[in-house]
C-alpha cells in the first residue's frame, strides 16, 4: 500500500504508514488515480470518500483487508 500511495503522490521519499496521505502530498488527482488502482486491484467499487474515511496507508490497508 505504501509503494502504491507513493507512486500516486509522485514522490520518491518514503511515506510513513501512519501519516495522512493528504499530508504526504496526495492531491485530488492522485486520490482519483489511487482509487482507480484500488478498484482494479480488488475488483470492487471503491467509494470516493474512502480516502477521507481511512486517511493513512495503515488504516486504508486494514480496511481493505477486512472488506
């Protein structure tokens, strides 16, 4: 999840699993790209608010592993 988030953000610096993805540099375009990747990877419709409900990579990964 961290690698995919870093690629969506377009940075080369590591992202801490507990840092908000928005604070790490995720903008609306990158959020849309990340959402599309997650939808394709998990074969499910990922709601637009997912990244607001689960703002860190750790929270997002935990939610997706339970779903």
